C-alpha cells in the first residue's frame, strides 16, 4: 500500500501484560515518529527515528515504553507491564527526510485498551 | 497550562459558511505552524504548513500566523459537509522534529 500501515488496528490487553505495536512506514521514508492520542486530545509526541537510530526519545513517558527500528524501515513500539492509563490510540507517522518542511504522513493508529 | 490551547467545540455551521479556527500558544520558540484534519478513527492529514509569521492560502484554506500575539488561525471558505472533522493545530521549534498539538476543534458543517 501507499500509506503508513499500523498493526493491529485494535488491541485489548490485561493490566500488567506486554504489548508490541507495529508500524510500516511509506517506502523510502527515512524518518519515523510515534505519537499517542488520548480521547479528546491531540497527539502527544513519543519518539522520532532518523534511519535506525532514535534521534529524540524525550516523549517516552517512562522506562516501560521502548521502540526499535532495526533496519531503518519497520518500527515496533513495545510497552511492558501495561497500565490502564496506557489506553490510547498509538499513531505512527513517517516523512521523506525528517526535515522541518517534510510533511508527516500518519497511519490510522492502533487503538490500545488495557483492562 | 498547556503550551497550545485550542477550543474543543463542537463548532456547527451551515454549508457555504466561512469557518474560523484558532489556537494560542505560550512557547515563543515555536517557528513552524501546521494545521491537520482528522476524520473519525483516521490519522491526521496535513492541510497547511507555515513558517514564522504571515499568511498562506491554498484553495479554500487560508492559514495565518501572528507570532507577536502567539495566535494562529485557519479559515475555510465555502465550507462543505465533507469538511466535517476535527482540526488540529501543531507547532514545532527550530531543530526539533517533535510536534506539539492542540487538543483539536470538532467542526460540523450542516448541509
């Protein structure tokens, strides 16, 4: 497909469990971003990758959250010991270069519900 | 206080009306200003992008930035029912790729 693909689209898990959320960016895009959007709020920045490396992870809320992009394409956001407050839509975006005038293309998100 | 404030709405207008959407912000380091549209259960899509102060027009959309007042606006002319969505403003500082979003304004255009 031509756009950013996120899987699964919905994930329900129990408190304390581990989850992985996957993002397939647009082919050739070097920059990849993760955001989290709670109900009625705007997206909140989590982490930004340029290539394989995390260039800015200042938005990760605590050490339960971790993200990787080992080959500079697909990225996985990992959440350990999930809490009910982690329930949100997790959005992935990619951009061609990561420059400030390189527009972000968002996926439709993974809706995470922690029961 | 949030760095970016945006009235959540909902804002309901008749088809054909001119819509004005606004955000205020407190961080004077913001230099890049964007407007995104988000349909229900979809990701945000970029509508307008502006650097520093000034106006930018694209079709029915006009974005304005007033850095002295820390105030940005999006105007939609000849609004259509298909414009019904949540509109998010977003901003970033020079050298940082992270965007700071407003909470979004829900717009309903009545046919």
